[in-house]
C-alpha cells in the first residue's frame, strides 16, 4: 500500500474517533439534562400535591 494513503487513512480514522466521542458527549448531556428536568418536574408535582388545604383545595404561594 502507498505510504501517503496509509497516513491519510490514519487521519480519517482519528477524525471518526473524535466525532464519535463528540456525539457520545452530546447524547450524554441530553440524557442528563432530561433526567434532571424530570426530577424537577416530579418535585414540583410532589410540592403541589402536598400543598392542599383542609378543604381539599390547592393553595399556591405566589
């Protein structure tokens, strides 16, 4: 095989690895952000559900 071609192939391989890592980091960030958002939403529901007054009416502090 040609030495120049082998060098170019190595650069192509390295670029693919870097791109794969970059995409994996983006996917991981999306998953973590989604999990955190669901946790915040669940906390908000718990707070809203526990803020009932004696007459079973929701009360909100604004």
